[in-house]
C-alpha cells in the first residue's frame, strides 16, 4: 500500500541581503575597481579544486521533495540572460543530519545577482517556470561526489513543496 503525499506551499519572497543572511549572501553588481569587502562573496573553496561551470537546466517547475547540502565548501549560483529563479533553503545546522522543516524558506532571485550558499545550507533548486535556464555554478570539482548530502521529504514525511 502506497502513501499519498501532501503538497505544502512555500511563498517565495524576493531575495535581499538581509532576508537571506542566515543562509548565505546575495551579490549584486559593484563598481569596477571597488576594493574587496564584506559585500563580496566570502568563499570557502580551500578543501579541493574549485570548479566554475555553466549548467543548463530544462523545465524545472516549482515543485520539489529533496533538499541537499554541502559541508566542505560554499556554493555560488546565478542565472544567465537575466532570468529570475527560485530556491528553497534551510539553515546550516551542521550538527544535525536533517533539515529543520519549520525553518524552510523560499526565495525568488532576479537575474541581476547571484547567491553564495554558506557551508551546510540546505538547498532545493534552482527551480523556474522558463523552458531553459543556464546557470553558472561555483563549487568544488568533486562536490557532487564526496560532499552531497540529500534529505527526501517524500520518504521522511510524505511531503512535497510547491514554491509560489
């Protein structure tokens, strides 16, 4: 006998530096020649070889049931061509093996900035309603092999999420 899932709606707020602070940073354009400071991405890529690449994602939609984290590095994501997108996150309580469901949040990210996820921040996304979006991604070369921890809410809570 299979259990049916419950779909929980997550309202996605437009991202700001203030409302995203507990998960990472939002990086907006700055003047050329600006001196490095706290508004620049504070990266941790020291545990391996950095990998900067463009990934093409097709028709992702806005529904998910899995959330992932990386403990050994920060991760940066941004869309190309100015396309907006969505991400769901949970705080990086690195002493816990599962995300804190009550603290899940969703954000809408405009195409004129990128995000840096802190080490251990749980994240589901990128998601979007466009047909295709190319994203640049900065992480370690082996992040998705040796530092990829996923929690499945469908298995643990019979729960799916829809970002609205």
